[in-house]
């Protein structure tokens, strides 16, 4: 790569990662719960990876490697936020101007067209956003992205027992929230 | 296998992590137990619903912006992201703006006492959900953790007071807490707006890290709803 000129370097970097962008954004969106933070997380990832282009070239299976870096970045960002004065008060999405659901194509305003599936999705999105970061992350990666716990143990460098505990507690919390609002 | 053990294995069954023998006993019980069958169905329903969530849509111009920015950040050794800075500025306002409160039904002596479980010497987030019927400005918030419980970042402070606004609807207050002894106690949250005030008491129970509370009850430790409609 060092023989490339700057334009070629950029092109090569983009060629490697552009096919992963939609997927990275989807995970980031599930991690963070809103569009702006998801975009920032993907952006931060690209900034972090740009100086590591040579390393990227040598990675045989890019996605697991990217998941690991993305997850660590997500935790780092969350920790930074935690250090700010009283990390309080984040409005729940249904009242938030950055309602993640605004990103989805609008449905027909006719209530009859507002399908049960969409309502269910909205409520699940809202409930997911009420989980703590660890629970949200494990549910995203395991239940939604299909990574096995044994894979995640290696990828995230978190003991299997801890992952299972987070997953079970996260689901239990989700069910409680959804049962409470009558969704389930 | 009885209901209690079946419940213990429920998540592992859903994740196909049981050995053949245990899975067989689990299935035998579920076939003859309507309650466990129902719990299993709800577990599957949740998994299916999570898988069916719609794909978030990436802005068409994001990729071009992001790659350009990554290259520029590397070259300039700094990041220039006006939109992000504006969002950070906005989020500071939001941080101040959220809190607790409601329009009606205020008054001294109105106490809500949900319960939450935290583990000894481990930072944990306790989340409180509050509902406000309208946007409110100049709200005073006061937090008073019990002895032996500290708010992370505010260690040794027995009272934290700040002012802010409240948004209409549900508001989420995330409290990073750490229990320094096993005693637990009531965390007091008070909200004042004009002549009105309301106090909440959250019962914090402390448990040993190696004796976690059963998963089904963990809801109380991570989300303590205080809804006032």
C-alpha cells in the first residue's frame, strides 16, 4: 500500500469498507438507538481504521474483526459520556426529536394501514433503547445479527457466563417492558 | 423437571445450548405444562420480533461524507465535524433539560417507592422513568443517595442539586451508582417547579456480586418506572 498515492490509498480503503457500511450502520444503530449517534460511531470507526489500512488488508475475515473494533469503540464512547457530569437524563425515543423511527419510511397515515407489525417494531425499538449498553449490545449481536455466544466470547473478550447473564437479563427486561405496555 | 428448573433453562433452550438429555426433559415438561409452554412461546415471539425489526436506513450521502472525513481526519490529525459539535452542544441542553416531573398530582408527601437491586462494589446503572404532561422550564432536581451508595462521579457527595427543564412525555434518568456496603437504603429524588414539588424514594437493595438476583427480577434493578399520567 505504501506505493499507492493518496488518492489510491483512499480509494483502496473505501473499496474495502464501503460494502460493510450498511451493516456497520445497522449494528451501530442498534447499539446507540438513534441515527445521529450511529452515524458518529461509524464515522469514528472509519477515522480509527484509516491509519490501520495495512492491517485491514491482512484481515482474512473482515466482519468479526470489525465487530470487535466497533464494540470497543462503542464502549469507549459510552465511558467518555459517563465521565461527563451526571450522565443523566436521556429522553426516551418516543418523545425525542431524534426519534429513531423517523428514519423508517413513513407508513400510510390511515390507522387501518398502520399494521400490527409496524407497531410492534416501534415498541420493540423503544424498549431496546431503554436497555443498558451491555444488554443492548449482546441482544444486537446475538439475537439480531446471529453471532453465537461462543463466537462473541472470543470477539468481545467477555467470558461466556457474563455474556449469557447479560443476554438473559436483557431479554427479561425487554419482556417486562413489553408486557407492561401491553405489547406482549 | 419442574417449572422452576424449566424456567431456569428457558433461555438456553431458546438459544439451543442445552445438551440432548436436558433438552429432552425440558421438552417433556413443556408439553404437559401450559404455563411453561406459554413462557416459551413468548420467548420465541420476542426473538422473532427482534429479527423482524426493519432495517435502519443509511443516508445515501453518508458514505461519501464519512470516507472523505476519515481521510481528512488522518491528514489533519484532527476532526472537524460541525454537525457533531452542534449535536454535542444540543445534547448538553438536553441533559439539563430532562428530569422528572409532571403537571398534575404534585405535592409534598406523595412518595413512590419502587425497588432496585445493585451489586456490591460494582458500578451499575439505575434507570428511572418519569412522565411529565408538559414541557417545564427551571425545574430544580435534587438527589440524595443513602449512606453506603454513591453516584459514580459524585463520590462522597450526599446531595446533588441542579436545575434544568423537562420535556413532555417520558423522561429517562440514568443514575450510575455503586454500593459501598450491604446496607442499601432509599435514594431520594426531589423535583421542584415553582411552588410544586414531588419526592420519589427508590429502595436500593444490595446483593453480593456472586449471588445475583434471579434474572426474572432484574427488571427492577435496571429500570424503575415512576409513571404519573
